C-alpha cells in the first residue's frame, strides 16, 4: 500500500509539473524564500542556490535565496521559525541547527518543537585545510605541532558549525587548537588561503576550488571514513578515533505546515536530486546525495541534539 501511495504521489506531481496541490490550494502562490544561515560562498549557500535554480527549471517556481548570517545561524533559524507555516519559507541548515540549543540557553526557538523536517539533501565531509605556504605538510605534522604547544588558529564558518565542533573534539583529544569564528565558510577559506589564519575546518565543497587550484592543501577530513572525492586525504579518525563529524545538509519548514504539503514538497525536492545533471553537480561539488522522507530527518535531529549537548558540557563551550 505504501508503494502504491508513493507512485500515486509521483504521478500526481508529473501531471502538474509547475503546481503542487495540497488541501485544495495551488502551491506556490508567491515566491518561496530559501533562507541560508551563513554568508555567501559556503557549502550551504552553494547547495541552496543549486536547488533554487533547479526548481525554477523543473517546476517554474521562483525560489529566492536569502543569506541571514550571524549568531551561529540562530538569526536565520529564528526568522524561519516565526514565519507563516504555509510552505513558502524554507531553511537550509547543518549541524548548528542541532548544536545551538546546547550553547545558547536563551534561544527563542527549539529545533524539535518549532520546525518541521522537510528533506535531508546531502551528506559531506569537513576538511582541515591549510594555505599552500603553510609549514604543516600533513595531519601527523599538524598533530605534532599542536602537541608541542604551538598555537594553531583554525577558522570555521560559525560559532556552532561542524568545524567548531571538530575543534571541540580535537580539544577533548588533547589538541588545544585555537578556533576562530567567521560568518560563513567563504570568509574562513579566504583567510586560510591568505595565511591570516593557520588553517580552516569547513566543508569539502567550500574548499574544493582552492584545493583544485593548489592554493589550499587538505590535511584530513572529519568524517568517519575517507571522502570518495579525495580518497588520498586521511580521516582524522585514523589517528584520533574519537574525532568524527559526519556532516549533513537539510531543509526545514516552520512547524505547522500541513503534512500533505510537506510530503508533496519532499517529493519535488527528491525529484530534483534524482536528475542526472543535479547528481553530477553534487558529485562535482563533493556532496553525497541523501534522499529520504521527512521522518528520517526528524529522527536524525532527535539523535544529534543530545549528542552535541554532551560534547558542549565536556568542553565547557559557551557563546558570548
């Protein structure tokens, strides 16, 4: 029965490629706002703009990407949480979505209560990268340098980003790196290229152009396994088994969007991800496609909130 229902949904979508219908109303009846919690240039921004373009091509929808950076992504998240639950406002988010509640006790929203999961879109690796003139040649050199007591500054895309959480895990493993917070992966990468900071931990997609041109050098990825897009780069866990951050990027709605509309939107996004050209885009950008129902994303959020709370408590992380 479930398979029949899914096929019926896909057929309904294909009969009306530009319009979705939920509870008898045409959707969308105005441009969709896709809110990005970081500055332009990072992987969330790259993915959001690709989704926007593809939905325009496939369905004729106007999807306006809005960058609302700051406060570890909380500004954008609060904006979406307080938006009308009519399906016209989306949030693209990553780990800060599940980390923020542990380091920001006065958040005006709750990720479990005030959002509805829409779709898990991609999985990806974070990468520790340094400028081409850095004396750090590989991850073993990095570990030796930090353990020798040298200050090593590591930029990351926000105060609760996967890069910042990786720095916390490195600290728990005995490596006292100095995290430097930026308003997005793009600015952190640029300063690493310029040598203003010693290195950066941001997503592989955000660093890929610089790795390809040789202005950055990858030392390690944070995922539990090597990235298929850079298999020559070791995982940190090969040296430090406790340092693992498997990253994801996903879409959320304000809480209260009707379930039928959520399912229709999820199917539309899945159709985008399955197209050959979008799949090629994902691979070119070092994203791994992740197509799943809203329930899968909801379960992941429920698991990650307490996981990061434990890390925050162990390290005493705070946001000023």
